[in-house]
């Protein structure tokens, strides 16, 4: 089970490296498109009222915050829908980047996002199974320990220690505690 968890974790980490590059590309294309769109408005090539089609404030010429995945999903959809609507109404398409290129990066991002969620869910499930197995293992070890100690409960301390060690029980002395010796059993 530990190797299964390690495998799922390695897969998630590996996929996450690729995912980060895809997020970067989507953010770059969406941001660049908005910048080119804003410049077209500032130059007077496109009416500022058209920004409403993109759910952008007509009086603000900055790029909205694209730092989160949810913001990328929101603004990517708004930009793609807005550009398609503006072109349906007779507007000329914006190039460099073209909306088709933005849409490709946006769709790849959405696809990888859902794949990342699957990797995360699989890793989490493997971890929970591993934790469950550890709890069961700990309970079994405690039960064995208690049974072995119970079998030798009537023995003298050093004898009990030796018999229990033969069954795999290992005792550690606390700091300052005297080490048991064979002579201890004789003097009792």
C-alpha cells in the first residue's frame, strides 16, 4: 500500500509540473488578449461600450486579477464569449493573439485542471487507505504485545523481560532507570 501511495504521489507531482506550464500559458494568452483589446479601445478602434460584452468595466484599462485557477476560468470564458459576440455583431477580430489561440490554451487548461483533480483525489484516497492500514497494523501489534506480556505476567522481572524478547518485544529503559539483571530475579 505504501508503494501504491508513493506511485500516486509521484504521478501527481509529475502531472503538476506540466499543469503549471499549462496554467502559465493560459494566463499569458488571456492577459495578452485583454491588453491588446484595451489598446484597441484606447486607440479608438473598438468602442469602449463593447467591453461590457466581455464583462469588463468600460472605464478600466487594466487586466483583471488572473492569479487563481477560478479567475482564469471566469475571465477566459468571459473573454471568449465576449469576442465571439462582438464578431457576431459585425466587429473585426482581434489578432495577436487571435481568440482561437486563446481558446485552445483555455480549453487545454480546463482539461488539465480536471485531470489534476483526479490525481489529487487518487493520492488522497491512497493516503487514507495507508493511514487505515497503519491503524489496523498498530492495533494488531498492540494485541500481540499484550498477549505476550499476559502470558509471562507471573514471571519475575528479568525472566519476563527475556521471555518477552524471545517473542520480539523490545523494551527500552527510561533515562535514569536501572537495567534489569539476572541477579534481580534471585534476590526477590
